[in-house]
């Protein structure tokens, strides 16, 4: 187990009596440098003979990793290779990921992570993170105490019930907290020792997993109702006791639980739900940026969502919040967001609506067909968050192009196989006029001689910066105003060059500077709203940057 770290510097190990030695040092991913240990380190740390004689630089090691990475025949094999590197040498893993974010994100996160989760028990090598199962009821604090680090600042927790758009994957969902936390480090420089991935295993209703001999979770149906809430309560209380500075990020819970959990936690625990609020931040930023192209004002937009779940309602709520900043009343703002769910348009006359949809149940005749809803409402933007592939058909996209000079079309469902339409379809069916974003990455599209680079509305643009900002001001709570500030900051960082390519988010290569700016915006809200638990430094950006982990090897002697 790694020695306990309490600060965020890679140099912690320097002269640290707890620094492991010899073979234990090579087998400790937090400290291992592999062939890059220097001659002096090899002499003093008991490594002589345990490594081949030639000392390599970190840059040379990166070449080796990338050579092997490229040779792998499939993305899943690339995922397995990268996780194995993370298990061996964390610093090198982050060096590679940070320096090659564009090729690494689709592997360590969506879409490949979805495939990895579906097969998690089949590709299992070493455990990562904490599993808290129903067997631990009454003892969750003790289980948390087994985690080797005490100064945890971010917990990403799932119960595996709605993994991406793939449904209930039970304990196989662990790939998501692991991947998200890798992005916290890669995108915002939050030290890996601050990060704790957790899966709470309350069973699964996925019949094929229950029959799978290699399934790694509890072989039982999910518990629900009061028993579920009691278990989650015990978990949350235990995290607050042991890790009082940690943000608790709810991840990939099904919407039957997600809205309730968020409502119960948001005013008393430093927490947020990324599927609801992080998605909202990235989508709102996309709409704000799109308006730079269309020339409109947010308060005059009409958004029509396909899907009224966590992502859709989250985006609706934050968009309404932003419209109210432009002077609309709450009722006026909500009236600009319309939803179609699996039963049709969300309208007042419906009696089957769950609580989270009620704010958006407007006075209108019932319409069951999405295209008819477009014709009736004439939205300026359609946002796909249904988890159902190919729902933005050619007639739908063409209708948007008929109604709008520059239609805003976001096909956000993940992974790629679930997207409501492809980038190529959006550009072709609108004759290159669509302002398009997707949840999973699409390659650039050439349409009639012009190359369009589709924007990826990935939450990774938002949550790492929000987390870093919350850490920087030691926030008590995470509030909507912070997601609004994050969205605005993200939109402000899109350059005219990005826009000229059709890209409505900054290049991934700028992710660290983007996250630092978002963190400043978020921390400013913390100070303004008296949610910060530490004094504001004179230079907030410098403070934020000083917190950011740099995966460059440090000398241990
Ligand atoms: P959810 O289960 O909470 O909601 C899905 C919604 O889609 C429900 O309202 C359901 O009624 C509706 N729906 C299902 N079938 C439909 C149909 N045929 N027609 C119309 N509506 C239909 O799920 P969620 O958390 O909101 O996620 C939805 C999708 O969005 C997933 O694929 C997820 O991966 C994706 N997502 C993307 C991002 C991102 O790219 N940034 C972030 C979060 C979620």
C-alpha cells in the first residue's frame, strides 16, 4: 500500500521515512519510476540489480508507452494497457495521459470505458478504489478506514445502475468512478492521492450479470426504498466523518434515486451530481458559445429536449437559471425549455409525470412525435439526452434547418453507439449549417470541401475545474451558481479559431488552463456567497495553479 500522503506534492516522498525501498518501491505505483530511477536513487534506495542497468528519462519512457499503446489491436486492449500502467507507475500514466489527452480520453473515458465496464469482471486484473457492499452495512466507516490515504478531497461514487447510456452494470460500474477521477487529475491536476473511487454495491437487476460466473458484485437483486436510503445515508455519514474535506460526486445513479439523493445532500454535504449538474454546465456552455455564431440572446432561445431524465432536466434547470440572470422570471425561463420523453411531449394534462418533470409540464396539447413537436414549437435548439440512438432522423434534422438559419443540434447520448445522430449526418442534412455537439467524440467531417470539427460536450470540461475550484476555496457546498460560473468561463475560453472550425468547446490540449480558469470562477462564487472555508488569496489563479499536480518525476534523495 502506498505510504500515507497528506499534501499534494510529488516531492512528498523526498527524505520521507515512509518511502518504500527496494522491490516494495518498484511495486508501489504512487512512487515507482521504473527504469527512470537515477544511479544515486538505485544505490540509496536498494534498487541496484532490480532494474536493467540503463537509466531512461521520463520522455523515453513515454515513447515506449506510446509505441505499445499504438500497437494494441483494439481500444479495449488500449484501455487494459493504460490501466495496467496506472497500476504500475502512476506518474508516468498521468504524464502520458496529460500530454496526449486527445487520444487518451476516448480510451480511459467514454466511449471505451463503457465497453470496459460491460466486461469489467472479465478484464479484471487488480482492484482499484473501494467497494462498499450490503455485507458492510453497519460497518461502512471501518471499510472506509481501509483506504490508505486520509486527506481525500474528491470521492466519485456510483451504485452502477445507469452506467453511461448502458443501463444497470452493478459492480462492473466501477470503471466510471475510476475513469472520472483519472480525468480530475489529468484535466485539473488534482493529485491522485486526493481521489477516491467508490462503488456501493446494492445488487443488480441485470439478469445476464447475475448469471455471469465472472460477475464481481453481489449476486442479488437491488435493494430499494427505505433500505436503500438507509444504506446510502450510512455511507454519506461515514464519508463526512472520515473525509470531512471531500467533495462527494454522485455518478451514474438511475434517475429514480439520483434526483432524491441530490436533493437530500446538496444543502448539507459538499456534493453534486455530475449527470445532472456537470452535464448542465457543459451543455449550457455549448449553447452560450453557439449564440456567438447565431447572434441570439439566451433568453430568446427555445430548447426542445429529447429525454427528460437527469441530463435533460439538469440542463433545463441550469439554462433557466441562466435565463433568469438575463431578466426572465422563473416561469418565463422554464417556459423556454420543452421536453419530450418516452411518452411524448411533457405537458400539463399528463398524469404520469415524475416530480422532476413537473416544472416543465407546460400548457399545450399532447404530442407524441418528436418531429411534430419541432413543427409546433419551432425550437432554436434540440438536445438529445434520451440514451436512444438515431432518434434525430433526417426529417427531424431537416426540419430544424428549415426553421433556423443556424440550428443548434446536440446529440449528447453516450457512448457513441447511442448518439441521436452522427456529426456527419448533422452537417450533411443541414447543408453545413448545424452547430453540432455530441457526448462522445466524432472525427472531423468534410462537407463540400469544408472541414468541420465537432465539439464534444464532455463533462470533463466542467467537473474537474469545479472540483479544483471547490478545493481551492475549501467550499462547504457546491451550488448552481458555481455551475453557471463554470459554464460561462468555459464558453468565454472558446476562441474565434475554435469557432472557425465549427468547434464550440476549446481544444482538449488546453484542458489544464481551461480547468484552472473554471476553478477560479467557481472559487470566486465560493468567496462571494460565503461558502469558502479559507481566506481568499490575493492571487487566486496563482493559488489554483499551485495546487495542480505535475506528473514529472522528482528526485527522492
Ligand atoms: P435518464 O435515464 O435519467 O433519462 C433518459 C430520458 O430519456 C428519460 O426521460 C426517458 O423517458 C427518455 N427516453 C427514453 N426513450 C425515449 C424515447 N424513445 N424518446 C424520447 N425520450 C426517451 O438518463 P440521463 O442520465 O438523462 O442520460 C441520458 C443520456 O444522456 C445517456 O445516454 C447519457 O450517456 C447521456 N449523457 C451525456 C452527457 C454528456 O455527453 N455530457 C452527460 C450525461 C448524460
